[in-house]
C-alpha cells in the first residue's frame, strides 16, 4: 500500500500570532508545489485560528500540539477536540516527549486523547520513544511496546483512520544527535510488525510512521528513504521557513 508522506513542523512555544503568520506566509510563498506530500505545521494554540485561515489555498494544514480528551468542562487551561476542529485544525500531536516529561502525561491519558482525537476526525500524531537511559539499558522495545499497548488500547480497526505514529527517540530531540538509519529501520520495522500483529494487514499498513529527532535539510533525504519511514516530525528546523522548505523538497 502506498502511503502519502507527511511532514510536520512542531513550532512548540515559539511564536506570537504575528510571528506564526509571518512564518506560514513565507512557507506558502516558497512552497510552490508540495505534490503528494502532506505538510502540516503546529503553532501554539493562540495562533491556530489565524494560521488555519492563512494556510487556506497553500495546501498546508494546521495541527495543535496538545488537547484534552473531554468535550468540555472544568478543566482549566485545556482545550478539546471540538474547539480545535472549530478553528480549522486538522491534526493534533499526542504525547510529545516534552508533554510526557515536563507535564507528566501518562500513557493512559494519551490513550483517552487518541480516542477523542480520532472520534473527531483529527489526524492524530501519536509520539513514542525511549530515553537515553532506556536505550542504554536495552529497554527500547519494552518501552515502545508499553507506549503502543496502552496508547492504542481499545482502538479498533474502524477507529484507526487518521492515526499516525511518530517515533521520536528522546535522546535525539533538540540534541543534534539524529538516530542512525540502522536504528530507525530497526525500530520502524518493529513498529510495523507490532501493528500487523495487533490489527489486520491493510489497517496496519495504512498507518503512517514518522521519524522525529534532529531532522535537518542535510539528513531528510536519507531518513525518508528508510523503508517504513512515511514522514518526518521536525522541531527546530521547522522554525526557519528556508530549512523547512528544504526538508519538504528533499522528501518530495
Ligand atoms: C520535536 O520537537 O518533535 C523534534 C523532533 O525536535 P527537533 O527536530 O528539534 O529535534
């Protein structure tokens, strides 16, 4: 099955509304033809509405960096899936390692978020990955299995449309230490096999697997060439429109 490549720029807590608009306008101008690649940017919540409007007619789609699983209620500081779709979001990051580490998000909570996101037809980008200590201790696959088992709990074949999984080794994020293609092949092939074991073949094969962790224009081509890499999740390099466009073009 052929899967469309997906390139996601995670802008984290960088950018006011006007800065985000400047970035998205520059991207729209530089990206003349994104062809068959899906391009998504994730600005801070405050910029989502204007970013989605600015992205119209560019082919770029907008993602939120987080959401709550409930529809509404007494959850100070949170936003729900319906709020996100209302402002034009089509994707959402779930379980980024910074959410897990700094905000103590647990696999069980991420499972609820995935259920809610997919039920509202948001493309979910579910982030998993091991820490350096886990890799050194030979626990990489144990940790990934736990994240997948709990994160995807009770998601059935008909729920899965719109699910993307991003393998982001924590030790590679923002460090300049990109995982090697051997490491990425080993993990991505293992994730695909895990999905095939737990879903039927066509469903497992419809899920896009992204790699994230110090992706740059110079390494994007070799990363996307890995058999089970269907896209890239880009942090730092997505803040510079020239670098992000160079990554997208390398993939296209
Ligand atoms: C990220 O934040 O998801 C990420 C991969 O960051 P960077 O590209 O800067 O390593």
